[in-house]
C-alpha cells in the first residue's frame, strides 16, 4: 500500500493512505499528516501557505494577485 507523506518535509510516514485519521498520530486537521519530527518541532517556520482559490480568478493580473497574497499572509500568518 502507498504510505502518506509528511505535508511539511515530504518524508514517508508509517501510515497507509487508507488508514483513517482516527487511528493516526501526528495528523493535523485542515493540514494533513506530519512525520513525528515535524510534529514535535511545532514551531517550524512556515514554508507554504494556502490562499483562497477565489483569489486566482478575482485578481485580474499578477501584480494585484501578488499584493493580495502578501496582504493575506500578513493578516493570517504573522
């Protein structure tokens, strides 16, 4: 079976992709499966963020989109 990978570092975890999250350790709702190292760190610098997908169609050019993403980051991740 295919193993889940850590959503932060990409290392293969001990859990099969079909294993219910109810039976896993280091699973974060809304984020996904983490390896034990990344879960223990807890204060890992943010390397990726998620933005609302509506931003892609809402902002008509890359400059506006970039400004909106930066504003979203500053409001939600700092």
